[in-house]
C-alpha cells in the first residue's frame, strides 16, 4: 500500500492542498460578518479531510472496477434523482436535495461522477475505433438525456448543462467523426444565436411564459446577461455588485478581510457561488490569476496521466472530469465577468458545499487510480478479453511529445 501511495501524483495532491488553504481562508472572509455562517470554514476543513481520505481510498482501487460496474451505479444514481424529484427539499430554487437528519446532499452532483464512469463503460463496450452516429452517438446520448431531464425537472439548469458538457467531452475523446462534430457545433451555434435573438426580441412574451411555468427566476438570471436594460434591480443586484467588487480589487486587491463589498454584504453568497468575488476583491488580479493557474496545473497533470494511460477507459474518464471542472470554473467566473448567465454553479474545490467538494475529490481519486493502474496492458478486467487501445489521437500526441524530447 505504501508503494502505491508513493506512486500517486504528488503535484496534484500539492495543488489540492493549496486549494484547500485558499478555500478555508476565502470562506472565513465571506462569512465572518454573519454569525449564522461563522463555522462554515471549520466545516470545510472537515469536508476536506474526508475528501483527502476519499482520494486515497478510491485511488487505491483499480478504476476498471468502477467502469465495470458503472451500469449499476447509473441505476442507483437514477433512483436517487427520482427520489430527489419526489421527496427532495428546495434550496435556492433547486428542489433536488435529499435530507437524512442533519445531513443533506444533492444527487445531481453525485451523478456527474457516475455519468463519466458510465459513459466510459459504454465507449469501451463498443470496441470500435470511430463512433458511428446511429449505432453509438444516438444511444449514448439517450442514456445521458435521462438524468438531464430529471435534473431539469428539479429546476437545476446549471448541473443539467454540466451533463451536456461531459457528454460532449466524452464524444470528443471517444473519437467522434469530424463531420459529426462540425454538424453538432453548427447546430449548437445556430440554436444559441436563435435563442439570443428570440429572447431579446420577444422578451416580454418569454417572461410571461416563464411565469406561467414558475420558472421566472430563469429570466432574472438571463436578463442581466443578455438584456441588462430590461433587468429588474433585484435581478441585476447580484452580478452588478459582484462586478463592481471585482473591478475595485485592482491589481493587488484591498487586503484580506478588507473587501468593502464583501464585508458589507452587498454581494450575496460570498461563501459559495460568489466566492471568486472574495478572492478578486481582496487579492486582486494577482490573486485571481494564481487561482486560475492552480486550475491550469491540475488539468495539465490530468492530461499527462491520460496521455500515458494504456487502456481506453482511463483517458475517457479523465477528459470527462476535465470537461466537468472546466465548465464549472468557466461558468462560475464568467457569470461575474458578464460572459455567462448566473446559474448557481459553485467554484470547484473553493466554494462551500460538502456534496460538491466530496464528489470533486472523489473524481480526483479516480484520476489517481488511473495513474496507478493505467499502465496495465488493457481492458481484461473490464471486458474479459483484449481490447484495442485508445484512439490514435492520444497516441499520436504522445509519440510527438516523446520525439520532441
């Protein structure tokens, strides 16, 4: 066991330690003026301790076992999503929380990891070099649509879109045909452009419709992004004050615990959704850049592990995890820079939240498992027979890297 622990990626563990320190101090700064939230930074320490234990335990188990039994995990995840729809409680307009006494968790967060493992399971089973549209892409897309629909029914647009990003990342690494990818990009581009034009032109009609289906808070999140002149003061309060706080931080920031907007309460949810605002106002552009750099290093190490993995499932899992993390970072930060609508997505490893943090740490544990066991010859544990290796794209990249060295 000690020999296996020594083989784990030390750089990733060190980055996780730095992110933990940033998270604890940022959460303390965002909550120290509110007595009701005064112990959130202490709870974060407990969550991180549990998270590091999860990294070690999950990392020591061969990830191919997770992929092999991913279908059962998928079934369990669907049951939890259904229970959340029927019995779930509501927090911040999302009703997908299950409570067990004092403990509560969000199955939609858990299903991100389950979906990645299940999609890797489906990709490995196909045993084809290229994904075909009707035989592969459509069936896999249908499997992903089920949890997407269930989470949308929970009024959780942010996590539902995360499933779409994971699916797109897995299709790419699974060797989707270029023409299919270009067609998909064209459809997404046209749909997005059409949505923007229709929303801005028929804004009042859209708002009336959203009111009828009790989704008017969607308009409150989209209006400050697309039509700020029509956004109500309530809808624009969060993003407007967050943008002012980020801008006031300047290059070096105002200093720890000295952020006027954060400490005065003008920016809501500074311990969770808006925690990037705390870092940007109190540590400025430099502090925010350091945080983004840590994410870059984390992803770069994951890519290196994927490149050296010798079976098909490992790189698919890693790219799915990278897609999940990139989406969360871009959506969270972009929402306060006016690039994205505000969807309530937390900042990975930084925002307060036990479910989100533990699931992200569990994903890091799976990456560690791939680092330990990805050098084995192939998918015998998965399929009981020899499988073709990963798509030529990754291996060509690896060969080029070796030749360059």
